[in-house]
C-alpha cells in the first residue's frame, strides 16, 4: 500500500513540477469551478427538472409552456395544464398534456392569433398585427378594441 501511495505522490509532484505554479492554481480552481457550476447552474437545473426559465425574472417557472422574448415572455398554462405537466414532467414529450383544443385555450388565454386552417397558434403575435395576417385567423379580443 505504501508503494502505491508513494508512486501516486511522485506522479502528482512530477505533474506539478512540469506545469509549474500556474498549474497548481489551475488544479485548485478547476474543481472549485466544477462544483460551483453544478450547484449554481440555475438555468440548466430548471430545464433538467422540466421547468421553463424566465430570463426577465431569473426564476424557474412551471406555469409556462415556453418563454421567449419575441413571444412577450411566458406563454402561460392553465392550472389544469400545469398540473398535467407536473405529473408528466419526466415523459419524453410534454405533448401528452396538449391537444389542439388545449393549444387553442393557451393561445386564447395569452392573446395570440389562432390559424383556423392549420389549427396552430402564432405565439409571436402582438396586437400591432391585428387583422394584418393573410389567411383565416381568429384574433384575440384585444384586436376588437383597437378598431
């Protein structure tokens, strides 16, 4: 056992001698950085746990389908959809909780335009785009107020 300990000690000393003082600092700092990254990587932890990171409030959210600045932030879920996501957070696809009818509800609740032909939500929609899209669209109630 002393032989293995002596060999390991010699190898470490040789490596430290080769890489010099800067290497010693790196050998100390690299593990500290790795541990800090594991404990303070809030975004990664949030996404790994099935949440959505809110980049404005810097918090992990469970009440959003997605979060993008061009969508106006959080695309909110209903409490029922949020509960479904929490119950299925480890499934490969969260689409288990969202069918076309549920997607329409999310779209409507977030004041987004719904394409009636494709049965899709335009999450990038803003009220400045009211009645300007080509095709067959159902606009949010806010568009009627702008007339």
